[in-house]
């Protein structure tokens, strides 16, 4: 019997760990799953373990030399003079023991989700361990070693002959995925992110539209710092629907970074939990309308793992299960479990405190600037109608 949704997870995913003080912390997956368990939204039958991606699968989007360097670095066999050339051993992406195996497990988790959906075992699937969208063909970048989404899209093309719409709502531009498919007309990338004027990786300008046969299949929406919910969601709703109608995908792959929230320590956006309720709801709607329900979701950024990510990522699963967004207090036993470990007081409710922050004096100006930018980004397809 076909399931409505599957959750890809095993503790092997926790091996992707740079250090105890690094902002990228996979404990957020455990906290999310625990929160879903404590509201009785998930059970063991909903969970499937990830496999490890093979070298041949990694080669779909990465160079053989790079894979070899990652393997050797994880065994302590690579010096700084070599590792720096491949983006590892840096402050952002330090070397750690077993780096290849841990990274390949995250990729394998996304491939597991792909097969579950494309082979008809489940309508939707989520791998919160994935979403490492900064990885390049021959170089790690921005906390990301292997790029699971790029591998998964190549896999979807080769095994299932699918047209893929990749939607990235991480606050950082999905550069690694965009450049991998920049000249490929059968893959469409859509990224809503904080402008690169202030934030890594500095790319994702509205003028980045694709190249050659792929021109017109890359869509970027670089929103201003201090953007709030209404402007973010207006761009998201408009762009996703118009791009889906234009591209007509066979499958939807969404990257669900949770770092556009006001509390996130690495970004400058002013989102609240409301955007994380709405993002997966529309994704499911678009998947049903254009992709016969085929929707694969991965994780991504999100660096306030205590107050933001578990609440935000829970909404993906709740949307897949078509369960209502909870309101009121979080489960007391969840708060009791995690508060002693948290360096900050946890938010005790599903919704954020209101008000969450002082009013933004430039709200009108930021909203108008974002709207003009979005019109420029969508101009290329609106002109074809």
C-alpha cells in the first residue's frame, strides 16, 4: 500500500559533524523527530533508513579526484596545502574523521527519498539530513562537502527521465545546485534568499537566468536584509506558481533551510514561524497540481537549532501528512528534554512571541524593492505569455 509520506532518518546521519562548536549541528534533526513523536505525528513505520551513496552515484555531480581527496582527508592523509584547493580544512568546512562516509550517507538519504517517491512507495518523502546546496563538482563550500541535491537531480534525470523543479528557500543562495544545471533546460532552479550584498555566497542575482539551452530556467529572488513574512511569502507564492506553470515539472525537490528566521545568528532576515507553515503547504499544493504529487524535501541551513529549526522543520512533515499546524504550547516533555541542553530559553509555543522584534522603519521601502526585484525576475516568463 502506498504511503502518504516517509521520513528518512538514522543516527548514521549524525556523523556529519565538524566540531562541537561549529554552527552546522545535526542535533536539530533529532530534536525535530522527537518533537514530532511527542505530538504523535510520526511512528516507526513512517521512518526509513538512508543508504550510503555509491561512488558512481557521487560521480553524477562530483569529480573523481575530489571524492578521493575527501576520502583521504577523512583518514588524516591530506595536508593543508592540498585540502585548501578542494574547499576542505577551512573554517567553514573543517576536515573530520570519516568525512566521506558521513557525507555519502547524507547524499544516500536524499537518493533513498527519491526512490521511495519515484517508485511509488510513498507520495512524498523528506530527508532533513540533506540540503547541502553549496557543494560544487570539485570543491566543498559553506558547510557542504557533497551536494546531495545535485546528485539527486542527476539521478532523477538518468534513472527516471524526469524534469525537475528545484526550489530553495534557504536564506543563502543555492549556488552549487544552480551552477550544476545552469545550462540544462530540463532542470529549473528557483532560489529565494537574502541578497548576496551582505551574505555568503554573494551570488544569486536576479540577472542569473541560465546559459545556452538552459537560459530562462534559473530564477533568483534576492530579497533585502530585514525582509519580513509578508514580503517573503508574497514572492514565494507568486514565483512558485508562475514558474511551475511555465516549466511544467515531473517532480518537485525543495530545499528547506530554516535560516530566514529572525533568531538565526548567521543571516539578517526577519521571518517568523509563519513562513515555515506556509512554505511546505504551497509546495505540496504545487506537487499535486503539476507533478502527480511527487515531492521530495530536504533540509539545509538553520543555525538556531534550539528555538527555530525543530518547530520549522516539523511543519514539512505535518504538511506531508496533511495534519493541521499545531497551536498553543509545545509538549512539556519535549521542553523538559531539551531545555537543560539549550544555551538559550526555548520558545514554549508553536508560534513565535508577538511582537518578536521592534517594528522595522523601512518596511514599506523594503517591500517595494522586493516587489520590483520579483517583477524583474519573472519578466522573462511573463513576456512569453
